[in-house]
C-alpha cells in the first residue's frame, strides 16, 4: 500500500481546491437540481475527498492525530449520509424540512470545513518545526513522589470503579435511565479525572517503571467504570488514547485495528440495549452497523444549524452563546424536535462554527489546524523518545481524548484544551526549575 500514499503537497492542495470548487457550485445551484442522482454524486465526491485526505494526512498511520481527526469527522458526522447509500438508514430521523437538498447543504458544509482544517494543518507544518524549538525535553525523577502519586491514583480509581459498580446495580434493578441520571448517580465521575491527574504526576516523576503506555492503559481500564453505567464515549476516547500510544511502540496494522473496532461496536450496542432496557439491535449485522448510525447523530445538529440558521440566531444570540447557553437545545427547538423524556442531539463543532459565520469559521478552523499540527509534532517526537520525552507524553495524554470527540464538542473545545495543556507544560517547566533547587533530579 505504500505506493498508494499521496505524498506530493502541491498535488494534495490542488485536489482540495478542485473538490471545494465543485462543492461551492453544488451549494449554489443545488436548490435548482431536484434529481435524487445529485445526492449519489455528492456521496461519491465525498468518499473520494476523504480517500485523498487519508492518503495524504494519515500516510499509513491509522492512529496518528491527523487520522483521529478524520475518523472523528467521519464517525460522528459524515457516516450517516454515507450509510444511507448502502443500507436502509435514515439520515435525519426527526424534525422539519427533511429532504435531499438541505441534507446535501449540511454534507457540503462539513467537508469544506474539514478540507480547510486539513489545509491549515499542512500550511502550519514546516521543515523547521517550532515545536522542537520551544518544548524542551525534561527528565524528572523522584521515587517517593512517583510512588505517592501512583498510590493515590489507584485509590481514587478503586473508589470510582466501586461507585460505578453500585450505579450499575441500580440499572440492573430496573430503574429508568433518566431517573438514574437525575438521582446523582454521576456525582462520582470527577474521581476518574482526579485519578487521571495522579497517574500523570506519577509518570512525570518516574524513571522507567511508570511510562506513558502504562498510564494510558490504566486510564483505559479505569474508564470501564463509565461504560458500565451507560456512558460509552469516555471509555471509547481512552481506548483510542491507549491505542494511539501503543501504536508508537508497536505500530498497529489495519486488521487488528478493524478487529478491535468490531469488538467496540458490539460492546457499544450491548451497552445501549442495557441502558435503554430493551433491544435496539437484534442481529450481529445490526450490532456492527447501528452504532455507526447512532454515533453519527451529530449530523442532525449540523443539519439544523445549516438549514435553520436565521431561526437559530433568534433562539440563541451570540452573547448567549458565549455565556454558555445550551446551543444543542436551540438547534433542536428551531428544527421542530422536542423529546418528551428530555435530552437531545447535543452539539457539534461543525454546527457551532457554521452558526458563528464565515469569517469566524475560517479563523477558528485555521487555529484548529495549527493546534492539530502541534499535537502531531508532539506525537512524532514521542515516537522517537517514548521513554524519555515527558512533555510530549503530557501533551498527547491530555489532548488526544478531546481530539477523538472534537466533532461532537463545541467550536472552541479542542483549541482551548491545547492552550490549557501548553499552560500546564509551562507550569511543569517552572516546577522543575523550582524543584531542582530543593530535590535531587536526575
């Protein structure tokens, strides 16, 4: 497959330009073309575009940050229109104005933003990598701190798993899931993140015993406490974090990755059936395909933001948006969705940037691409120095889970997380200098 990998930068950018030019024409004249064949053409164009992106950005590494960016875009947004071509899957399940032209507009809006982020990532990646100039290597070692934080991490992890187990027993007893969530059953979730931070501190003060592979494996195992109480997302995010780090040491091939993904899909279906109290999927094929359709529900939010933008602006002002009003609830409202039991389709990066307008979309997506390039640099350097490059490990450890779920997050979530981690790195460097005056550091 190596000879199929697209490596020419000029060719890649030219292809992106061609794709986006065709998308613009379709967006402008789509309303005048009523033939359903145009949808098939858009999907063929979409798949071709994605193949080009994977060949150039992933370059055969299916778990690199650039690959995870594309996977998140596909699984949480673009998978629905793609599935509708090969099976009997609804693209938009509820709401108003469900027809092919609004759906095409939503598809085009997403892939153009994906292309622009890809362009920004390529643009910000230069031969003289700024990451290497500004993020030094550090090697902090103190066995007492290492053991102390590791012990704290295990205690907090045990408490988190124990409380999740108690919550699972409530679900098994037959309690309604919405009553379960309102009963304070999720109050203990913060202990997972306390444990995660202690694992990180233990890693920073370790020499070799507590490595990045070890702490990501621990976080994934502990995150099973989420899935047993019906929260699939966190467990999947930390599984991908573990696999991405493991991939640095043992490059994971396509077949085992597909096998792992199939197992995750099966478990995801079982958890959903358990959470709802009835079987949503009945056959093994349904268990493999239905989770893709379910995870792609965020496409409905994009559909609403693209096709009901004027109503959306009346529902949530820009001031309310920045004051953290419920964006997803407004999208549901303006497109005629109201779930009696509560909840909704939440939000999406692509929906929120579209709502903010063309210039904010370009600016936020350009900064997103720079942040993705920065994370990719940390990932590449960690591959070379897996045991000694602690700061690259910190960056990958904190940002990758957000990247996995960026398509279902807010417009600023991934960028803000990157900035927060940079601040954390600066604090670690400051702490190292302070500590070196009082404690032996090797």
